[in-house]
């Protein structure tokens, strides 16, 4: 599939069904389960929980752990993601091919890669209408990126799937306002187009590729389970990150010695 498809040019996004193989997904999910186990052990050691809910399912356990202390629940895992099982998603060959077609041969994994456990009824995980470019430090400069989002459990309206406003990327970078937890596109901008929003319901293995200028948000999780997902971004590595962190090279002709070689190498590195 060519990245520069009509759908992407028109709508600002497209969905690739079943891109990730079962083994690749299973490896990432095992790493997430390990993160939950480590969280449970820490909460128990700190005296914050008495029951670590070891028999609960992957989709339920994090919510059970934090049912008495929801204000302390993590909204993202980021620095913890230098584990071998995540590398297969970040460096998947088909994704890198799409990214190279769009961004060129110098590809960086931008230093904003996350696993997100969206807990039921937790306002701290309800992401408001925004553009990812609105979070980039550097004022009006828009970095050249390709955004990727993928669920680790089925994403539906009930458990807080994403919503997109197709074509909104054509407006360029718009004003954002600071809310309690997130930035938000101003009402004057989002109000006239919000009615055209579409629900992005996808399954594990599916990949959503979208512009960093696309208007999007995450719906509230009204289910009884955690909506687990991963999001990450590829950047033209000839550009600055406009952050103190520099990310990691995944493809490079200029600096091939600096590319992350494999999963074991990835696990030796750190968020930087």
C-alpha cells in the first residue's frame, strides 16, 4: 500500500487491517502484562493495595488495582518501553516502508512513544480534541511526522475509541487552549466541524496511520475494562525534535551506525 494514498491525502488518515502478526502482538502484550505485574507488586509493597488481582484478565487487572486509588493510576507508560517485546511493533517493516515513502530515508522514532491504559470512568485518560502538532514545542513550526495508533484490545465506542474529523488536517496548525489534563482545540475551531467526526473502531493487529495535524480525541471509557493501546510517531530525522529528548534512529543512510539494530539492542537503550 502506498502511503500517499487518496484516502490519506483527503481524510488525513487511513486504517490498515491486520498489519501486525499474532506473534508480534503477543510479544507486546506480554510486556504490558509484565508492566502490570510490576505495578501490582509495587502497590502491594507500598501498602496501597491488599489484593493484587493476580487472577484477573489483562483487560481488567489494572482497573481492579486502582479501584480504590483512581487518582494514582498511570495514564501512560513511556520510559518503561525499552523491552524486547515492543520493538517488533515500533520497527515493523511495513510501517517503516510507509514512513520512508512519506518522510524519506532518515527515520527517527520520535521521543513520544507510549502504552496507554485507558481506565474506565477516569477523566485523566479522556483526551480532548487536539492536534498532535499542538503539543510540539517550537511555536508554529510543524514537524514532519507520521503518527501510528494501534489497540491491544478491541477499541469500540463503549471503551473509548478514538474519533477523527476527516479532512481537518487541511486547516494547518490551529489554536489550542490548556485544560486541566490536556490541550484542547478552541471551541471556535472545533465547533463547526465536530458534527462530522467519525468513530475509529479497530481490533488488535489493526493500525491507524494519521497526520499530526488531524483533529482527534479519545472518547470516555464507559465499559468495565481497560482499553489498552500503543501510539508512536516516526519523524524525518533530519529535523530537530524540538525537545530535550532525541528519540532513536530506525533507518538511516547518513548514520547507519546509529540505527537500533534489533530487539536486544532496543532493550539496552533508554528513553532519550
